[in-house]
């Protein structure tokens, strides 16, 4: 549980210091809002709902929002590390 919470918090923090990517299908604020909502839900229920998993999975798909934002903002390596954690829970 702590590993996933930490991954949520890390990626949200990275997004807070990022700018939108013209290649991403979501803005930084939209991606951050989805992750914050799912983090709150996870903390309350101790699990990811099916719809939450789908939303998060979509953000982490190759060439989707988080990868594009991370590459444009210089934290692509951290994105890979964090996405590997999320892969364990999705």
C-alpha cells in the first residue's frame, strides 16, 4: 500500500512542477486531478476500483499524457520508475 501511495505522491509532485505538452491528450492539471482523485479513493478504500484502474492505466499508456508530459519536462526516467510501480497494481 505504501509503495503505491508513494508513487502517486511522486508523480503528482512532478506534475506540479511541469508544463503542458502539446503532444499529451490531457493537460497537466487534468492528469493531476485524475491522480489526486484516485489517490484519495485508494486511501479511503485501500484498493483501486476498476474505473480507477482504467483511468490510471490510460494516463500511463505509451505515448499517452504522462509519458509525453514527462519527456517534455525532463523527468522521463522518473516516469519509467513510477510507471513500473503502477504496473504492479494495475
